[in-house]
C-alpha cells in the first residue's frame, strides 16, 4: 500500500539536552530515516533511547542539535498543521465537548462552522463515537478519550500522523480494539504514520516497517519490513512469520536493554 516516494526525510538528526554542569545528555545520535507516502512505521526501543525525542522533533516540538527534517520538500522548523500528534495522555480540552475538541484545529484554520461540523461528524463516526458529540472528556472512558484525540488529529487532514505510545495507558482489551481501529482507518484514509511503542507485538501488528533503536544515545539499529498482508486480523499473531519476527525483535531489544542497564549483552 506504500509508495516509494519519500514525503519525510530525516538526515543526520541529533539531539543533546543541555545540563547545568557538564557536557549534557546525548539523547539521539546522528540519525537518518526516510518515510514514504502511506508508510506505517513503528519505532521500537528500550526506555530512554530517544524514540519520543525523534518524534517530537518531527512534530516541531523540540529543536534538533544538528541535522535536518524535511516534509514535502520543506524544512521543519516548528509545529504545523501538516503534522497531527497523538500522545499517550489524551490531551483533550476538558472544558470542550467531544465535537468541539474535534473541531478545534479546523476552527483555528478559520473554517466555517458548518464545514467544521461536517468534517468532525465524519471522523467521530469513523472512531465509533456517534452519540457522544455533546459529552465532555471526563464523561468518557480512557479508550473513548483516545479515540477522540485520534479523530481530532485526523480531522485536520495532516500529511503525517505522529503517535507517541498512544495506547500505552489503556487496558489490554481496549488497546487491541484501538489497534484494529487505527489499522482500519489507516487503510481507508491512506495516511502516513510514525508510531512509537515499547510493545513488540504492537510494533509488528501495526507497522509495515519496524525501526529498532539502540540504547541511549539512540540511533537506528535496524529497519525491518513486516511482510504481513492487509487488512490485518489478530489471527496473524499465530502465524510463523509473526512468531519469527517477534523472536528477532525480542532479541534485538533484549541486547539494548542490557546495554542500557550497563550489563554484558546476553548470550544468544
């Protein structure tokens, strides 16, 4: 389903966080990444490896120490409507209804109210929240709040969707439901997605490429294609291809976790 034309190019991107004393913390080593139209790339790695830092720089929320990020031929220098961000925390405005939350970005663009509502209702339906338009976030479960956050991001029609462990706070059943929901929307909407996760099963099930990052200072250790057909059903988790990929990725991550803890790499 992906095109070979890159829409996002990350070149020699690095990030060092300054310290009050001393040289600071290198969160991300010089990193290259090319993202094609309609790619769904999952980014996997041990805690503190720079996954979220990489995503935040693509979002324009953090400034690189060196390197460039180019989206559709234009350098990224700050946040923009061409990138939709979904965080682990739901980041909804508690004083706005679900409809108003989903309309927020459209309103900021100056769109007419009728047009806002038409688009918002379309995406509220896609995420299965019809009938909840006039509810406030506190009246919804965590999964429903995250579906609202997804609808809000998609309503802006971003060129790329950036997701930072978006299902990490959800219970197991809700998480699986959200994974299938997002897969279906990705297939229908033809969006390009960068998705950070620490869950190996999720990385394989969601992605058509899994990018594995090393322990801090982070770098891309390997970039592994996922040869599983679409649409995907949870039954793929019992297939030999899934099992082999999981074994390989588990070993890659296990080595990096040991390095991060200052331990000798485990024997294979």
